[in-house]
C-alpha cells in the first residue's frame, strides 16, 4: 500500500522528533546546569543507579540503550545518541529525565528527577561527561563458577573419590 504524499509527514514526524534536539520552547524550560564541577562517582552514578539501571544496565537495554559503560551510553539506543558532549540541551537523556514531554519522560516508573538533578546531569554533559574507567553498571560475573584444582592424594586407594572423602570420615 502506498501512502498519499499528504499523509507521509504524519508518519515521519514521530521518527524525526525522536532523534531531533529538544524544541526551542521546551529547551528554554530546562533547568540550568549547576555552576560547579560535577563528580560522576559521587553525583551522577547514584542518579543512574536509582533511576536508570533497572531498564538500561545489568544485561538489560530497553529501547536499545545500555548505560553499562560510557561507550555504551554515548552509543545510544533506538532513538539516537543518549547525550551530545558539551551540549546538554541537545541531549536525549536530558529531555527524558526533565519530564518536559510526558510522552518521553523517564523513568517510566519510580521517582522523577528534580530540577537540581537535571541540572547536575546537564553540567556533567557540558563538562565533557567524565566517567572513570573502573565504574560500570554491568552485571557482575558469579564468583562461584570458577574451576578450582582439587589435590589428590599421592597414594590413591581403591578409587580417587575414596581419598577425597576419607578426610571427612571418622575412622581415619
């Protein structure tokens, strides 16, 4: 089925707005960036942990967005890059957490971000989004699934299992 040319913009508009920068009227309503240096580990990481990792980390990537690492965060998701370095007002994540557009507001469930928190995120993006290499939101590997060497007795008895169990036996 071919769409009439007059209806084509109606179908393309949601796609264009999903990856375009915030409309100027909404951008003017954004809380301003805080006027100090923002520390990722102390200020941004707790915000991500409280609001984002349930859906976008630990092996989950709703909407194609993973924030497990800085690289994954800046790669973005289905709607484009999550942030534009140095341009927080043009960053999709700022639009989402600001809640100015109810259709794209994040998090979908849970506590919404305050103006101060949005200002912290904006300042962090504007300041170059420094993310220390050791910080990740990836699912940790289980510690109990690593093979280990089991020492066998120098003189095996009838069966090596007998030697392993003999240390637990009362009649040594």
